[in-house]
């Protein structure tokens, strides 16, 4: 903790986005003083925590909701995170090799997975196509009681599971090891407001005022709230989507099993995998439910939600377009039911039978207080729900990031983009070769 109140760069939010940026600035630039402000007592405790997300390194190979172009983009950033983790000896500790697959069920999906495999294998040469015989050996539960044909494209020996919370903590530890740098981490410090004063941005909190030449806001769903308070990002609205999980009482799955995606639906289909932080448990999910708050399981002001959503005609048009589609309406209704105690596991198990046909309702339980919140962004100008990340750049040395899935996988790629913007603005050097040599 520093007594200094001026920094070249200040980062608001100690999730994986903010901590990855802290590490990147400390290791790959000549910027001397960097501060990170996190409102809770530890970093990586909100959506980045292993209990909040699906713990998947999204490479684009098994995510059937990604196009080939998106897969190429995420693969590059996923590789960066893998390289970082292995370089620091976290293989088997924070990042794990878990067999992964995209499962096709029924004639239509089988044909789809075969075609997708042919399209994707040149870029992901380690991928294999597994027929029923191969799957019966790899994951027998997928076959027991199965009537429809199935197939999967998958890989056995790739890093696919990550404890992003542990990685976030490691970014801070490793940033603090960089010599000749002043890296200051302020925990239990919530930035309440930001203002410009001269050529600096002032951050206000209970500990007083802090000043920075450049500020990056990586505050999850709160990023847009802070942007709106400063008069930026009025063209965006934030729709927080909670995602819950169900536990299977026994270790029913050994692999990450993703399922085929209805292209109309805005979020990835339900999947199952062994939990990294709870021994002998498989998790299924996440569900998707719009929630009127910016943070799950913690008190949060309804007015903050309203400010961040800033409902108007454009937002209502997006809701109307979503709700007029039968498939999306049904999806929203089902996901609402999955939250209702008493009926939720009987309903959710119907969806799970696509993965494990013989699974019964009494073999699963709702995972209480597990699953975070995705700050999905609505572009009010295009009147569209955006499915990936969004960035608000300003000309006053402030950036606001909104990072729903796969934001944890992409943390170093996003940090690279912001680092270049910061270095350009502050006329500091980005050690691009060192970054490339170590992380690409
Ligand atoms: C159900 C679910 C499943 C997911 N699965 C995956 C997955 O498998 N793979 C993947 O790559 N991604 C996944 N994601 C997305 C991933 O979790 C997020 O993209 C990632 O955690 C975002 O990190 P972040 O640092 O931007 O935000 P967060 O982790 O939300 O961190 C933001 C931080 O900012 C702090 N903060 C907020 N306001 C302030 C303030 N005013 N002052 C100071 N600090 C503040 C918060 O306390 C918090 O620590 C999933 C998300 C969900 C919800």
C-alpha cells in the first residue's frame, strides 16, 4: 500500500481484466507507477472467481456459438493466458488439461458437428472426431440410455480448465515483483466518482482523492455506471444476466461437454464439467436470467442498475425484438423456471438429459450462491444486444471496459489493446517484442 496519491496509470477493478492489465503494464512497458483499486478485500472475488464462471479457457474449438473468425480471435488470447500460466509454473495448479468436446445429438446436429469439424480442424489440428464407440470409452455416461445418434469433436490433451480467480491473484503477485516499478494495490477501496481536473483524472473514495494521467475502468457491470456518471457511453446500456449452476452429487462427468447451440439464442448452451474447486462434483450450467442488479449475491443499489440500463425506446426495441421470437421467449421462460425452488431441478434435468440421458432429478441440486453475472451490453444506436465485450474510449485518457464471456480467457489480449492505447497517449514505450516473445 502506497501513501502516494498520484500515479501515471490507475486501474479500477481487481478482476481478471484489471489485474491482467496491471501485470502487462508492469512487465511490458516503461510506465513507472501503476495503481489498482479494488472495492473488496481481495482481487478476483467477483465474476472472476472460480465459483462464478464456467472455468473454461475458450479457444473457440468446442464453442459452437462461435464463428470461425471469432474462434481465431479467441484462440490467440487463450494461448496467451496458457503461455503465461505455464511460464510461471501454474500447469496442474491453476490451469488444467481436461478432455473437452462439443457434442452433437440427433441427425441434424451430427451432420453439423461433422461439417464444423472439417471447417475447424485445419486451425485446430489437435481436434478429433469421436463416434459412439470412442465416446463410450471416453465418457460412458453420454451413451447409457441413449436412443439418438451422437458424435463429438474434441481434444484430450489440451489445457481447457482455468481457475481465473487464482490467475488474477498471480497477476498481482507477479506485477509486484517487477523491479523499478511502483505497483500499488488498494484493496477495500471503492471508487465512488471520477472527475477531470486539468490534465488528470481524479478518483474519489473513502481514502481521499487519487490522481492519474490515465485511468482504465475494469469494474465489470459497474464500468458503464461510472462511464454514465462522467457523461460517456450514453449510446450503451447494460443488461446484467445472471448465470446459475446445478451440481451433480457424484462425479458423473470427467470432461468438459459443451452442446450444440441454437444459433438464435444469445448465450452458450448448457454444458457440464468437473468442478475445479469442489472435489468430486460435476457442474451443469450456466442458466441465463436478467437481474435488476449490478452484482450477484451482494447488496447493490437498484438505482445503479437503472442508471446503467438507462431504459429508453431503443432498449425497449431490443427487448421487443428478443421477446417476439418463440425460441427466445421459450428460452427466457425456461431459464426463469430454473431459479424457482421446488420445481427447478425437475425442470433443469430435462435439459441435462441431452448430455446424460439417464440422469435423474434427485442426482442434481441447485448450487446455492454459485454463478456470477454477465454485463451484456446493448448498443442503442444499432438497437442490438452485443454478445461480446465492449470498450468506451475517450480523448481524456480514460477507458471503460465491459467484459462478459469470454472476458476471462481474453484478459491478456484485452490488456494488450489497452496497453497500446495507454502508451500512445502517455508517450511511453510498449515492449512489443518482449510481449510477443513471452506470450504469443
Ligand atoms: C456464469 C458465467 C460463466 C462464465 N464462464 C466463463 C468461462 O468459462 N470462460 C471465460 O473466459 N469467461 C467466462 N465468463 C466471463 C468471465 O467471468 C468474465 O468475463 C470475467 O470474470 C470478467 O472479469 P473482469 O475483471 O472484467 O470483471 P469482474 O471479475 O467482475 O471484476 C470487476 C472488479 O471490479 C471491482 N469493482 C467494481 N466497481 C468498483 C469500484 N467502483 N471501485 C473499485 N472496484 C470496483 C469488483 O469488486 C470486481 O472485483 C463467465 C461469466 C459468468 C457470469
